[in-house]
């Protein structure tokens, strides 16, 4: 045998099976070779040591390590010559290296060097969840967990691309082939094996990655606005008496349903304090006055903050801390007082406000205490989002912030539950990493960090459709974490209940029609009634060729259009706030529908589209009531109703350089594009989000 530890160069995709003894490596190598109709490399040591045992009952010793290494390398190179596209290696020199170090406390430098140099496109680390099988050359089954951890740590330390394979042999084969197929596609698109493993471990399908790359290169088609949705043209307008009636109807019906409130609350309040952070980064109190900075930057937000400082609910707490930090605080000049106030408010050493979630920040000053958004949402829950004396509240949170949420809930839950007589059950979920986006530069090339790892960013608000899809409820109220006000709970309750009353009423009519269809009780004249119902109540426009359909096809089409999740959205008048709104939109098939459209989805270079945007009378809602079950009391798969062609390309920066990321269709934009939709005009009092800290100075957030 020629003593050579060099691998032959190849374009063949090589997969190494790696793991402790009796973990299914040989079985899987054979299965994969059969599946892909190619070669697999047996374990040289098995025949070598078996022969040694049969000759004189000698077991493996340290001196056997190098002959095994030479034999394994030669066998791999031999099999490579006849391989087709793939080569599956039952073992490799890295396995030999690990066993040498484990059993003999030593690894020959030549073996160590070769093991590190040998390249494979992917290592499958075989799990120990299969039964241990005894033979003449295997050690004992004890300590498998320890041995497995050594193998895993070796791959980590040597920075080899690996994926753990668990399950029975059928499961492993199915999982392995799916991974290999995607790895092949990844390599064709110039992703390295390590890139691929990072994507895989995040749970992102490679199909999603390819879609992101396509979006970066081609962009995302803009919405085709026809006209704004306005009162009586897409937006329902109710009288005060009608709102009362709808709310009363909800109260009569609610105990038939499991009701839940869903509050998107992920992420820190960074944007809320953005202008203050910019001030601290750019301002030098020794070189200029705050007034000079305001004039230089034309920073009206900072001016408003300083003028209204004493009206913020956190003023007294921060002011008290300042007097502890600076004993001579009272004697300082006004500029220094204001500067230290802002610095202390944001300092990670003290309040760290920009790094905390909005949910736990002080929002409202009451005579007895200061309330945060969590308290306000719990209070709203017991007023309108309960049935049978139970209220279910679900927060989407960042994993690092969940303890802050739980602590804040404990502090207020009891004082809200006791007087109301309503039990509040609270759940949490995280935005799935599988919805994250890769990062590319201006030339659509992958951007990596200093360690050569891909940079991922969360896939945006629309990712939460997955969280919503996992909830078990009949009716779900949706409201953003920062859309809470001080006082006026009775008015808020009235409009939320009314929206839910409309939902239940419309849902009952939809379900009745669908049951009649299932029972075969629909006649020709009933088709016209159903059409009228869809057009008048849900603003669904039928295709022009509908009348040419056979009776059976008409029924099938009507069932398809009716059997969808329903949303009722509260719309407020546009008072000049940034954002989107309700519009009549036409898709590529020429079908008109009501959609909630963000400004970024509109082609502002098109004068006609810009004009339609300017004519909008109402604002993008964050006040929805949803029905997510069908007429058979089964949950819809909400992912089936997403308009996958929508989404957003957002510009960020990494190390000061511009980069791009893809964001999923917005939660109440493209993610709900194919729902049955009703827009209802509601008063401005229902919509008072806190986008910047200065919004806390508005009347809705101030004591009365």
C-alpha cells in the first residue's frame, strides 16, 4: 500500500458520515449511494481489525492508527474514480483522529494534519438514538453520550460544516436526501457549505433564500392602486346607535367563542428614542449649547422633548436618580441638567430605555401609579376580550425580553383580575428565525461578519402570521403594543366590541352559505344572492367570465371565495401620520380587491399613483378582529392566504456600508391579502400609537 494521506482533487460532492461506533453510518452510506446511484466508501478499519482479530485475537492498538489512515485515504480515492456527482464516506480521517485521541491520548502529527486538511462538503453527525449493536471489534455501549459530545465538539473546534441526523433509518434517509438536494442547489448559487449549514440551522428553507435573492435582483412589484377606499366606497360608516347595537350583539354571543387578544410586542424601543440617541452621539456639551445643536440639526423633536420634559411619566424617577448621581445637580446650568437627563434615561448603567421593549416602559401617569403598556393591555383584555370570565392574551416577544414581560405581568395581573372577576391567561411566542432574511450589498453579493458568517435580520412584522397561525382561538383581537391610551377605556371597549360584533354577524352568514353549499341546497337564484353578499358586504369583485361558468363551477368558485379567514379592520381618519392606508387595488389578473397598502409598496415615481396616495382619507389600521376558523370549526392554515408576491426590500447598514434585506409581506398587508375583509371607520381615539417618546406628550397619553 502506498503511504499517502492526500485526498484527490474533485468536483464531486463529498458527504462524510461522522459519529461514534454503532450509530448507523454504514447503513446510511449504503442507502445514500443506492438513492443517488453512486459509490460509497466503506470503513477500512473494519476489515483491517476484523482480520487482525481472526488471525490472533489481537485488538486495535495505537500502532494501527496510521495503517488505518493510509488505507482509508486510498480507499476513498479509489471509490472517487467511479463516483457520479456524489460520494458518501462511511468514515474519514477525522474519525480516526478522534478515536486515536480518545483511546490512546495521542494522535500522530501526520494523521492530525491530514484529518484537518481533508475536505468534505458536509458532515452528517450520526446521533446515538439508534440501538447499539455488538460485534468483535466494537467497544462497550457505556458512555455513548460522552463519546458523541467529543465527536460534536471536534467538528465545532475544527469549523467543519455539519448537521446532526437523528431518527430511524427511513427518517434519516429522507432528511439526508432533502438536505443534500438543497446543498447541491446552494453550491450552484455559490453558497459555501458553511453558509448552507448556517441557513439550515436557522430553519430557513433554501427555497426562501432563493426567493430573497430573486427579490434583491428584480425588486418587488409595486401595488397598483385604483383609488383610495373611502366612506361608503370600501369603508363602512356606522352611526353611534349602530356601534352600540353591534357591541351588544357581541356581548350576547361572546360566551360561545374562545377569544384571544394578540399583541405584537417584539423588539426593543430603539426607534422610540432614535432622535435622542443621535443627539448623544453628535453633541459635545463642551463645544456648543443644546439650542445651537437644535438649530444646526433643525431638530424639532429634541426641542419638543426638552420643553415637555416634566410632563413625561418617567420625569420624576429620572430626576430623582440624577440627584443621587450628581449631588450638585440643582446648581448645574440648564443645558447640563437637560443633557444629563437624556444621558441617564438612555444609559445602560441606569434606565437603558432604548434597549428595553416598549411594553415595560412607563407610558401613563395616574394619580396612584405609573402604568406601562402591559398593564393597559391587560386592562383592555378584561373589558372586551373575554368570554366565560376568562381572557386570553398572547404577546409576541424577543426571547431576551420574556423575563421582563413576565415580571411586569406579575406586578399588575392580580390587581386587574380581582376587581374584574376575570382570569387572564397569558402566552408568549417568538418571531421564528426561519423567517429571517440574509443580507446582501448593493451588488447583491452576500454580506458576512468578521468571522465569515452570514448576517441575518428578522423578516419583519409579516413573520408574525406564523405566530398567529399557531393560536387556538375562534376570535382574535389584534392591537399593537404601543397603541394604548390613558383613560377612555369605555369608548375603546365600545368600538372593539362593535368590530367583533360585525365579525360574528358576517361570519354567521358566511357559514350558513357554506353549509347550504355542502348540503346541495343551492339553486340558480341563490347564486345571485351569494354574489350580492360577497360584493356588498366584503367588496369582493367577481371575474368577468364568472357568468360563463357552469352551475357546478359557479358553486365551486363561490365556496372558494367564502371559505376564508375573516378580518374586520378599524380605520381612522388620516391626520398626516406616516404610513399606508386602505385602497382599492388591482392585481395582475385584473381583479380588484380591498387592501391595506404601505407607502413603501407604492411607486411614488408614478404621478397617478402618487395622486391616489395623496387622496387617501384613512390610515393604516392596527386595530383588527379576526376569525381564523372555518364553518367546520377547523383552523385555517393562514399561510395559504398570504400574497407571496408582496414584501419589502429594506435598506440598512453594516459597518457604515449600505446593505439590503428582504421583509415578508406585512401582517395586515400582504399576509392577509386573501382574507375576507371589512373596513369600518372608527374614531381617532382608538388609534394613538407611541412611535417616538414625544408621542407620550399627546393628550391621549396625558392625565386628565
